[in-house]
């Protein structure tokens, strides 16, 4: 084991966003299996494997409800204890401020706001209602927190789409909520983040002459305009890459696409105008860069055609949302077959990081006054919104761990299971909590004779709030090493 402790360099918002952008860019590549774009991917090789051990058949109490656990249960206490935080409704929290700014672009006469949907949902809601195939990687225990085989912590706000369509209370809705995914550890990934879902529908039975396209274009004309340049090189639909649904007419889908895109472009224009104002407040000589925004074709099981919106930021493209024309089967199954419309899901952390220049996703969970006080009063006066001023540059403490994976023949208690990196991430997160900045695999090889596989990971222990001592980091690291042996059955090298 090697330990490398170094003094941290000042880590600027721009560097952080570069990390974020690389990830965003990766997700826009078609069919790449990436946990960030899991809903754009098709199927993985080993979707249902995990090495984590669970206690079979007992009960667990969560958010005032009792649930039967089974061998799908994989929810660690560190995640369970954060469920109550609901950052998207905490007054003056940057996630909540971001939510309010986006809401302001969707008038409440048309869009009903839902901000308190319960985070524990059925697999029916999270996956089946949206047409996820059974072998979709998003369903895997390595990607999703399960309470039992049929119950999960929602992995996206789309889990509530079908239920809200079924309620049929308004022409549009916004759903903001906390979502949960087992994921990598770095400055742009946290196992809990926040999304805002939106949808807008038109009803064939109530629009004049049953003409959806005309009704949508009329609503489109009523939307404000913006003077942002948006690249949109692809046709609204494409027979192979981005098909029109069988039950839709081309001109109605094209009108819906135009309304969706304009509605979202107005959100981006608002965010960037506020970000610019904040930048000028911090530095009157601030020189604005040319804002570049583009639409790219995408794939989701529950929309077609589908698009993602990307923003050019510090040299690369960052994906901020997924969207599309709602699969007509969802409307039919929700009992509203005559309705047709669009939906999108936007990542609130991503937008908040751009808006405030917040460099590390862990900061959103900070209870440190030096963080929270910077946003106080903003919700009462959005014009007072300022850029985040980093308050720390504490030292990084790197520690390495190298181990042999157990060979499948000697696997104790989990024979046939396949190693998944998210299991390591979770062990490290469970032990080090928010004192872990990132975990990176830096070496991997397979022994030529025995066929055994060796992996090396480097863990960066660094607090956002104080200097960690080498002893503290060592003690976390020792626990991590022990847990890797106990829970994953690895052999330390
Ligand atoms: C979804 O979650 C779809 N439900 C979005 C959608 C809704 C599509 C309605 C169509 C219609 P995706 O996994 O790409 O898709 O996530 C959507 C957005 O959430 C991303 O663009 C990004 O802004 C944000 N996001 C996703 N993963 C993370 C993450 N690990 N950390 C921070 N933000 C994330
Ligand atoms: Mg995506």
C-alpha cells in the first residue's frame, strides 16, 4: 500500500466544470454504457450482479413506513439517513433557488408544481411504467438502491410521470425531487442528486377541430422569444435514429418538438442571464463568453423522438437534460389516450453548478455556515443572487489499495456473482462519507497463469470543511481495506 499526501492546489470552479463537462460529453455518445446516461443505454453484460451481502427477510423502517427486506436490499444507512434532507425545498438552498428560477419559466396556471412526492417507489413506477426492458442496466442492483425486489429509491423523477398523467389535473406539470443512484465518486457525482421533470400535453378531444399541430403552434407563438443562438442541425425526427411514433402525425410531433425546445431554451437563457449578472456583481470587468447551446438526438425508452440539450462550457459540451415526445403507450396506460405531449428531465445540480460556479457536488450537502450563508435571502430577492466564493483549499490525502478479486471458483457465499465497481464506491462512501473526494482505478491486470485479476484504486480523502489529519485518513483507509475483504471477499496485495 502506498500513501501519498500532498498539499492541494486551489481548485477552481472552472477546473471542476471541466471534470463535469468530460462526463457530460461522454454521456452524449450513443449507446455508451455510462451510469450517467443509463437511461439512454440499452443493456449491459451483467446487469444483476453484486457482491454486497444483505440480511435476508426482515423489516426496515424508512420515512415512517415499514418495508419487508429481501435479498435485493442494498440500501446503506448513510443513504437512508439523507432521505429526509430534501434540498430542493430548503429555503435559500442553491438547489431550491435553481428550482424556483426554472419554475418561474413555467406559469402555474398551466403547470402544476409537485415538490413532495415520496422517494420510495415500486419498480413498476420507476421502470415498467416507462417501458424499460427487463435487461436494462438501470434495473441492476449495482446501479439502483433496492429495498426489496419490487421497491426502490427512485432513480429519476420520470418514476412519477405515469401517475401524474393518470391524475389528469392540469395541462402541464413540474416534479422536483431527490433521486438516488449507486455511482462513481468524484466531484460531479453524488449518490443522491435532484431532478426536475416536466410535461405538457394537448388533448385531441378539446383542441379546436381536433387539430393538435395548430393548437401547439398557437401556444408556441405565445411563448416569449430569446436571442440566444442554438445549434439544432438534425431534423425533428429521423426514421432510424429518432423515429416518429406510429400513432403520431409528423406535423403534430414537429410542433410539439418546437414547443418543448423553445420552453427549454427560455430556461437556459434565464439561467445564463442570472449567472452573468452574478459574475458582473463579483467583477464589473467580467467579459462574457459567447454562449453556445445545441440540441442532440438521444434515446430513452419512454420518449420518441428524443433529444438532449448540451451547453458549451470551458471548452467542452455539457449535457444538462433529456427530453422528448412522450411514448403514447404511457398516455394510453394512464387512461388519457387522447392526450399527446412532451416531457423532459433536467439535473438541478448541473444547472446550479453553472449558475453559482459551485465546484464540488458534495458542497450541496454541506451544513457549514460558510456555505449556507452565501445564499441567504436569495429566494426573497432573486436579483441578489451571487456567485459562490470557495472558502477552503484543504489538503488532499491519496491512499492506494490493491487487491486480487476472488476467482469465481473460490467465491464464498456469492458464487457466480460478478464484481462491480459501484460496490467499491459504496464501501468507500459508507466509511469515508463526504471526506472522500474521488476514487479512481489506476491499474488492472490479469495474472497470465492463474487467470486471477488484480485491481488498484487510489482514494483521495479530502474534506471540504477542514484539514484531515493523516491519522484520520489512515483510519478510514484501514476500515476500507477490511471491508473490501469482508464484503467483497478480495485478497489484499
Ligand atoms: C433521465 O434521468 C431521464 N429520466 C430524463 C428524461 C425525462 C428524458 C423525461 C425524457 C423525458 P438521465 O439519466 O440522462 O435521464 O438524466 C437526466 C439529467 O440528470 C442529465 O442530463 C443530468 O443533467 C442529470 N444527471 C444524471 N446523472 C447525474 C449525476 N450522476 N449527477 C448529477 N446529475 C446527473
Ligand atoms: Mg443523459
